[in-house]
C-alpha cells in the first residue's frame, strides 16, 4: 500500500509539508502528562514527529484504509491504533482516567465537535494543539468585541489559554482545501475550575449566543429572571460584549436568583 486515497465524506485533506507537520508536533510542551492522542492521523505525516518525542503516542482513526497504512508503516504504533470514531468512543477504555494531550490535523467538518469533546474531557486534557480551518481557529482564540467571538471562544477560554500560532496555505495539502488553515494551542489554566455551576455556565453561554443580536435580558428569558435581577446593567449588554470573567459573574447572578 503506497498511499491512502483522501475521502471527501471524511473531510480528509492530507498535509504534505513535513516542516509544518514538525512545527505542529513541536507545539506541545509535554508538561504534566506523558501520553498523547492524535486524532485523524491519516498517513502519519504528523505521527512520525510525535513518535520522536519522549511520550507515549496513541492515534485514533475512523478510516480503515488509513489504519491499514499506519499498521504497515509505523511499527511503533502497534497496539496503539484505536480504529474508532473519536466523537463516539469512550476514550477511557484506553486511558483509564490518565491525563493525555490531544493533537491533530483535524477534519474540518467535525473540528468544532472535537473541541467540545475536548472540553468534556478537560479534567484529563492539559493541552490541546492542532490545525483547523483558519476561521474556526480564529474564532476559538478571539476576544470579546470581535465579530467572530462566540460560544466556542468563551467555553474554550474559560478553561484554557488559547493561542493562534500560525496560518497554513492551501497548497500544502492533497487534495488542497478551498480555505486557509490555522494552527492553535490550548493550554489548560492552572485553576480551571470555575467559581460557579459549570453546567449552568455552559447553558448561559450557549443560550446567550443563540440570539447574539439581542441583549441578554431578552435572550436569557428562559432562565425566569426576577424583576430585580433584570435591572442589573449586565443584562443591557449583548453576549459578544462579555468577557469570560463576566460570563462567570453572570452565571453566579443567575444561580443566586434561582435559590
């Protein structure tokens, strides 16, 4: 088997530039963990550089042809290839609660879902690096007041420090995508537990941004806010005007209102 054919339904665009693959592998600090999970390795252009690191590298790949290729070309991966869908698989069947980093050249059609899954696993994932469609990477890292600032920005930055690292052009992929790509890094905050009900925080952020042009007083009506609470000036704002810290404050107010 010489090469894997890219499959459109899996959103596959194989990176062909070795220097970019090495740069992505080098984004991880390997601080506080000794295991890495690569999502969607394809033909292993990033994998080969991860295998040079002083860590235990696992890969998860849904494409059977890619799994066959990896088994054939990367003997170091034997026993460490999970042939499953990352979004549906209980990864602790492999990691059993241990910390691990996530990295990958993520399929663009499921990249935001991968971030949400990472957030669900935040107790175990101290670091997350990878390549996204450029606009998605910018959205994750954007700050309040930016037109692309939204649900993904707030939720990711509530628990991680987000850095947009570099842009990747279309021509270094086979087949080339129609958009540029961006590489980012998320490093979990030292204190990543929020001083509020975290489940409620997720709900407030998601519902607030679902009607982002409205003030929070209108978009958060479903929380049955008291008349007294609705007078608070924070409810005069629209969601993109709130920082992560202000969303935490807002959640605390709503939580107190429900008592």
